[in-house]
C-alpha cells in the first residue's frame, strides 16, 4: 500500500465523527488524476469509507478521469467496485483548443472515452467544456455543444477560461503574443450555450452546470444546498455547519504530518456575516435562488434588512426576479459575481 493511501485511511479513521453520524450520500474521487490510481486501491478506500461512515445504499460514487486514461478494462474494473458516475475532463472536441490548453488527449480520444464508458455500462457521465478560448469561433463553440448532444451526454459543466497570474497563458497575453478574448465574445458564447442547452432539454440548475431531467449531480448540489461535507487528502476542503477546514496542498507535507500526528490543516470558525455571505455566493448561482425563509430562520433582523434593501436595485434592473425565492434572470447570470458581491456584508 502506498504512503498516500495509508495516510488517506488514517485521516478517514481520525475524522470518523466529523459528520456526526449523518448518512453519506455522495463520494467523489477528484483533484488531479485519480484515474491513474489502481482500481484495487480505489476499492480499498471505498471499503474504508463504507466501514467508517454510514453510507447510503444509493450513494452517488464519482471518479474523475482524463480521456486518454480511459480503457474498457479500467472502466469495467471501476464499475465492478461500485463507481457509478464518471466525470470526464473533455474540455473541448476541437484539437486546436486542446493543444492550446496543453491537454494530453485529442478530440477523437474524447469521443471514444464517452462511448467506452457507455458501452461498459456506466450511463451517468458528466463532461466539462471550456469557452472563451483565444481563437475559438462561435461556430466551433456551437459544434462543441452539438457534439455533446450527439453523444447523449446527460450532464455537463461549462466554464470560461480563466487567466491565472504567473501562468504561460498570462505571459502570452502580457507579451501580446495572443489577445485576451473580449468580454462581449465570452458573453455571446455564454448566451449561446444557454439557448442551445434549453433546446436540447437541459436544465441549467447552476450557472455552470446543466443536466437532463433527474440527472442532477448530487455531489455538486450538496455544496449549493449548504450541506455538510468531508474532504480527505491534500487540498481537500470540509464543512460541518460551523467551520471551514482545508488541508495543506503539498503531498509530501501531508504525508509527513499525518504519519507523525502533526497538524495538516487550517480551519476557520464562521461568524454570522461569513455564513450569510457564503449562502448568498452559493445559492444565488442556482435555479432555486436565495430563500428569504432561510434568511429569516438563520440570520438576525439586521442581516435580513440588509438583503431586502440591497436586492431591490437588481430587481428593478431585471437582473433578479422574485418568485417564491430571489432568482437570477438569464441576464443576471452574466453579473452573478457582481450581484453577490453587492449583497455581501463586509
């Protein structure tokens, strides 16, 4: 057994009371490339989780894979140990986009990966797509979405390409070797996949997440529904209603500290303002929106009054609509971060 697997099991055991006996509804193997881990080790971890926590018989068990990692043998092995959902890092069905993003797979491998998974019997598949790529035309973005439809995908996530500081992409833009995509183009691509996904009978249940009927990700939804969650391993985050906790990023430091019973995480106790801000940030992005009943039950009058006052201008601008809850309109989704920030209490 590798040192990492050993330490993951030690953390699982150490934190057996973190969820206070709540039933585990989802298990997610992500972060990096868990598909490179031998399926027997995944099985070992699953058995450890199932023997330590109360796990639902219908738990959604997801594993992230890159298209070039997928083989029929691997998918069959994962299915046999209980993995019932795959998250495939497609990102684009265009080779030019994949080369630009320095991905190790090509478009043919991306298509083959989805078909291999279906043929092996795993029907619950999500893929991710990236838009706002320099040089990506509206026609190419439309073709990406049509390819998704042809593959009968039931869930997908779509994210705009972000330019992180001190990356090669940041250098290329700064040195004017390529041009950063105009905001208007990114907005047009966003609106295109909103319109196309609706015609394809996808439900946009969160700004970046789309699903066919009854195919919503239970795991993603737990973050947006303010449910407790436990993260194990380097960089993993956890939340138990009172505190946020996150593990150190370095694999070597994580292994060393766990093995030597040293502190391997940081935590933050959340006050009322922080809980309110996080609720706004996560829930306003979803199709359910912000519940005033929830605000009324969980926050004091000053916070409730702050929300009621600040939300009015966005309702007047038709960026937010008030039904049972306060929900973003299609135009409002383009300004989600700005609206949330405006509603925050600092």
